[in-house]
């Protein structure tokens, strides 16, 4: 399944496919939208003491959240399994250790009984701490199982108060599990520190961050996110690339997700039959602060290490997702039952981070693989070891040769005219 406005894992893959000049695989085996399981949404609401503050449309933040939840529950599509989890709702004391465990499932994720869910919401009262990290971990557990879309919608008016369990690192761990959970965050206060923390949480899983200051804005945004969960999505299949071609996993057509350490190489293998064309693209997301000037390289090579073709892209610190792609047509064979060729795909990145920024888990990576029938009369570019640049090189050589002949003929003619005169 690499991350913001990747809008769930499938959106980031769309960027990768566009970079390669192709669409998603029509007959993909892995990473297809199956539609077998219902989409799941877990609304995670901050019920800490600060939600008593009266600064949203003349009422308390808690009142605004309750009104928004009631309207969202009325509008939730029938096919969506929805749950509600709270943080800071039950413990009013001063013991930090106890307060940082204060998260509970108010309404379990499943078929929605609107009356029962509204009754549960009505009982909420602002109480204690703000354990965002522990609540996200529990919310991810609430969504376990199934292959439908999974979203956590976190609504908070303050920063996490349970460090050193950094909620941004928790979000990265959830993303690294490859279970396809997207976390969207909504901040009820226009606070710089809160915005930074909630943005980091969302970016780590390809979600979105929104600052809301009015009840109707909160209602509209939560409704939008719940509706989005009902849309068909492509869920990437978790895989683990190797450090060498010989150890690489063999992939079929589909969408895959992995994690790549800074400056690391990841290898994958794809079998290409004669007459087929391999189309591959990769996206690597910068889900944390990185140094400017970086790049991503995707190479297709033979099992003997000879490069067939490559795709590369560079960024300068203003890009959240870097994508590139390649195409390789395998020539048809005159032999019957000609064996497939094992093509090795190498993904390399040149991202780096400043001192103090964690390097684990690695950067989110999404790989799209598509093996289709090749174009008619395609040639095997691997035979030359120059990729598609061979044809350009041949054309330049021919143009240079003709230009040389013309220049030589003109020079001799001018010299002959000069001697005659």
C-alpha cells in the first residue's frame, strides 16, 4: 500500500501511474478494488477538559462536536461500518500514567444503529487528558480485518499530552504495517503547534488535515470523509523488497506498498513473456522533514545486471511525493513455448534527513506493475543494453554522417571554383 493527498494509498499510486504515462492495470491480480468488504470508519473524538471552552459559534467545543456527530450519523451511507472512539473521556484525575490510558470505544465499528450511536454521543462530557498516540493505536485495532477501505477521523482541540509516545511516530508505525489505514485529522483551534502535529499524523498515512472553526464546517468535513470511505479504492498489497536481485520477490501485475530506508536500494522481480510489455512506476513519499535536493531512480535490469531502461525524477524540498516510471517491450519470439524473461526492478532514493529526525520506519513506497500485450513488431531493447536511447543515438549518427558528406562535397566544390578563378 506512501502518503498526503495521496488520499489513501490508491491516490498516491495514481500519481505514479501518471508519471509513467499509463493507467492502472486493467487485469491486476494484486491491489484490485474487490468490493467484498464494507468500508470502515472510526471517528476518534477528543473529550479532554479543554473541550469545555466556549469559542465555537457561541457554544462549547464539545457541543459543536456533538451536533456535528448527530448530523454525520444521520447522513452516513448504509454500506459504511462506523464506530466512535474517545480519548480523555473517563479519567478526571491528575495521575499522568492513568490519564494517558484513557481511551475507550464508545460505539463499536460495525453496522450503524443511528439511535444507539446518538445516545452514546449524548453521554459525553469533557473530562481529562489528551492521549492521541494511544487512541490511534487502539483505533487501528478497531479497524482490523477485511480488505475494504479503512479510515480514522481524528478530531482534537489540543496537542497530545502523553509524550514520549509521539502520535506522529505512531501514525508512521500504523502506515508501516501495510493494513491500508488512512488517518484524517481535524483541528478545532487555529494553533500552530496543533496544526503541525495533526498535519504530521495525516501526512504519515496519506490523509488530510483541516482546521475548522465553525460547527457547519466540522459537520461538512466529517461527512465528506465518511462519504469518501464509501468510494471504491485500490488497496496496495504489502510486500518486502530485497537488497539484491537474486533475493527479490516475484510480483504479478498490481499495486504494492513497501518501506525504503534513506539511501537504500529495493529489488523486485517481474516475469515478462515474449510479446509482452512491462510497465512499472514508483512513488516515494516524504512523510517527514527531509533535506532539499533528492531523487528517485527506477531501473529495469536483466538478471545478469545489464540495464534495460530507467526512469528517474528529482525534487527540491517542495514536493511531498516523487514519482517516476518506465516501459519495456519484450520482442516476440519465433520459438514456440519460449521462456519468460525475469526482469529485475531496482528502486533507489537519495533522500536524507537532518540530525535529530528519525530514519525509521523507512519512507513509504508504492510500486505499480503492469504486464500487458506489447505493441506490434516491438523490439527487445535489452539486446542493445541502451534502452530507448538506442534509436535516438542511431538517428544522431545517421544525421551526422549525412551532414559530413554534404559538408565535404561543398568544401571540395568551393575549392575547385577557387582554383578555376
